[in-house]
C-alpha cells in the first residue's frame, strides 16, 4: 500500500527485495500448491507460477489512472492464447486497501460473439448450467452481472433471465480480512472454492471449445 501511495520508482527499487519476499513469492507458492488440483481440471491451463501472479508495476498505456504501482494483487488460473478468447478464468485476489480477499470464476474478456453462443447453448439445454450455478453458490459465492439496460429475455424462465441479459458475468466468493493469509488456511479455503467452481469451469470450457471449433 505504501508503494502505491508513494508512486515512486526509486522507492519501488529500494523495496523490491522486500516486495518479492513478502508478496510475490508467497503468491507464487500458493499458485504452485494449487497446480495439481487445477491441472486435473484442465490439462491445458497455464500453471507456471511466474506467469500467474499479477505484476506490481501497472501497465498504464490503456487507462486513465496513471499511478505506477498497484496494491491489490491476484493469481489467475486460465489458459493462454491470443486475445480475446473466451476461456474460463478463475482467480484469487487480495485487496489490502479495502481489507478483503476474493476468488471466483468468469468467462474472462469474452467477445460478444461468444456471449451470443453462450445464450443459445443456455436456452437449448439450461439444466447442466443451472446445476453448475447451484454448485458454485453452495460455497457462498454469488453471481454478478454486467447487464444490458433493456430486457432481452422477457419470455425466458425467470431463473435464466439474469444470465441471458448479461453482457458478461462472474461468480465471486468474497471475505473481509486478510488473516487467512498468515498460514495454510488459505490453501484449504481455495481448494474448497475451486472444487465448488469445477462444474462451472467445465461447462464454460466445453462451450468455449465448441465456439472456437465452429
């Protein structure tokens, strides 16, 4: 947080060894500890810890906020490829400024064409997707939607409407406090959450593969 507040390359370089030891290395260790479980879920997922943890230095080329460094950091669990791709994306994030941690799943950066394909598949066979939603929510996670302003699914069943009206969505588990980071309790919690997200990941992955194959 102080590194972000100072926004100074000189301060960052002076404290880089501490940031590496206290932040980056532990996050990479978490990523490595979860690799076996996630590899069983998707054998093509990128599971090199050095490629999974966010950088402290921000890319400011495409944002109005030009501060150089971030205080929130995350691990991403997804496949790699040329953007935009509709691969499912799971994450673990720590947000010290707001004192919470979260993890979740989404169709990250999915193009509009994929979301149209998603809606068609959902309408054709909603039961497997809704079962995956129930499984994800059983862990305490909740869905969040980037919705169209106008209802595009007024004739659809009520349980499908939020998904059919979404330009994008994510399902997130969020907890206040960062005490869980002090020991291996964080691994226990994340393993439980990603187990609950597994059915949704498989559904989104199969949908993405079929979309790209068409």
